C-alpha cells in the first residue's frame, strides 16, 4: 500500500506535549505542568503559542538529571522566553517564575 492509501490523523499538539512531558517527568512534576504552568500559558498566549513555548521548554528540561532539575529547567526556559517576557513584562514574568519555583522547592 502506497502513500495514496494513507489517511493521516490530525496533528494534536496537546498530545505531543503530553507525550514529551510523560517521557521527561512523572508524578508531581507532570501534575504541576498540567495544573499550573500549562493553563497559565494558555490563558496568556492561547492554545498554539502556549504549546509552542511549553514544547520548547520541555525539550530543554531533557538536560536535567532529576525530576526537580528537569522542572527547574522547564520553568527557566518558559520564564526567559522572549515571547513570555515580552507579553508579560519582566516583573510579571519574574513573579510567575518565583511562584513556580516555590512549588519546586516543596517538591524537593
């Protein structure tokens, strides 16, 4: 069967982000991303841009050796993203970074 008989499934960005997050982080870290970070990004940027920022941040998180280090890298990547800082301003971006890092401290 060639390409002509293939019907592609619609691309689901949420599914891609969730799969990457599942590979990188588990339990509390995934919960924090899903319940705090992801909704806040969608509220600020909308669906597509939020998933773009989170996807890039999750890839950066791959460099971490522990759950907390991965999440710290994800938080930093989001909070230093030019779009994130440009939309929120440096003060609000830093406030969210501190809020998310507080959760991270409790995780450790």
